[in-house]
C-alpha cells in the first residue's frame, strides 16, 4: 500500500468523527440543567419536582424527542439523495458539500437562541452526516470493490480483486478500522467535553460543546479539498485521462493499463444494468440482500447506539447527579474506545463470523 492510499483512507474515514461526536455531545447536553432550563423548561421543572417518582417521566417531552431525533431523520432522508448526487458530481464534491453543511449546522448550534434554531441546526447536521458518511465510507471501499460491479453476463475478468498492490483485503480493512476508530473516539472526546463544559459558570457550557462540532466539520471540509476522486468515479463521468492518472498515483507505478481497462469494462458493464434494484431482488441475490438488511437492522435493535447516545440521561435516571452522570458517560466512552483495540488485525470471513458471535453473546 502506498503512502498516498493510506492517507486517503485515513482522511476519508474521518466521517466517523462527526457521527461519533454528535452521538456523544447531544446526549450530554440533554443531561445538563443549564441546557434544559433554557430550551426545555418543562423538563427542567419536572426534574426539580420531588413528587414525580418515575425518573423516566421527567424526560417525557415530545419537543426534546424532536431535538434528538431530527438529525437522524435528516440523515435518513439525505441518504436517499446522496448516491444520486455523488454519481453526478463525484464523491469529492459531495464530501465537500456534506462537510460545509455540517459546519453551517455547528455554527448555528453553538449560537442557538430558541428551539427553532436547534431543530434547523440538527437538520443541517443530519444532511451533512448523511452525505459525508455515505461518500467517505464508500470512497474508502470503492477502490477494492470495483470488480463486484461486473455483471455476471460480462466476459471481462478483472486481473485482481483490488487495485491496492498486494493488499489481500488489508486496505479495505484499514479504511473500516479507521472509520470505526474515529467513531468511538469521537464519542469519547464528546463525553470529555461535556464533563468539562458542564462546570463552566454562567450556564453556557452547552454552547461550547455543540459549537465544537465545527472542528470535525473543518477537518472533513479541508480533507475534501485534499482527497482525490476515485478512478472509477472519474471513469463513470467520462474523465478517463484523469482516472488513469489517479490510478497511477494509487499504484505508485505507470504499469496500470490492464487494470485501467478492467475499470472501464466494469463501468460499461454497470451501465447495461438499467434497473439495479430489480436486479438485487432476483432470487439468486436474495440471501445476500436479506442478510445485509438483517445484520444492520439487528445491530441497531440491540440498542447500542441508544445506550451511547443517552448514557448521561440513563445514568441520571438511576440517581446520579449531573456531574456523576457525565463522568459515568466518560468511563463508558473510554471502555468503548479501548474495546476497539481488540479488533487490531484484518478480518477473514471466519474472523468476522466469530466477531458477530462474540458481540451477540456480550
């Protein structure tokens, strides 16, 4: 693997940072009295009433639920359009747009004066996350997945399964590993910031935590200016010479003609498929399609994201005070980041299966 490829994977995977940071920061500010008193006085009043014995009822607010969920609704909607925009304008431009949108949302977030500004900000953040994560996770893998797009009817045989030299699956693992690492450490950093800013006198610490989301947004936006478009994206948009030049940079060699021909053939083969969703619904692809949905669905239904998001609130409902609940969230984030170290080598198929079983048992 060349240094250029490693740096590309490293920067492209930074999309996990904005996702992880938002998970950690949003749950923390909703546990701060100063934030609740300013934007959700009814929830704050319920917390101070000793007559309410059910701790969960103190957070029973549809407006508060809208604040937390609006980002993820925006991510869901944006994801339906992100692929089309990326296909038309390239991954680099989509990534730049996603980072800029997230940066605008962070600026509004830190200076919010009312609920409307908070909701608008969350929507902008969601659009940014939806575009940036879709582009960056895809960009990290696309270099090694191009031959999967070759239709079964094509007679073209790709020379290698990956355009990374002698990667043997290692390069895509590095991209996945760094994305996950950014995600986990983003949560930890956000939890530490929440604990520190909660001690700021004057009750404006929440704005610091929310506004600091601009830092990962700047990293992503600047990274988009540095990162190149992938060769297959350039081929799809008819920029063949640029694609060949980029392939030479990735390989670190000028001997790329055969591989370049494979990319062109793969692009031509993909254009033959007029209705890709109909193709996916074919019986022969049904097991893979069903498993793809089930793995992601059950991963979310385990509630792990909810636990990380609402960790300070959950600790607060079992009797922890503000400071203790935020510190407990820091400890949870630390353990979460530390657990990432155990996944320290490229996974084979059997190793992936073992990881699923181990996670399910836990």
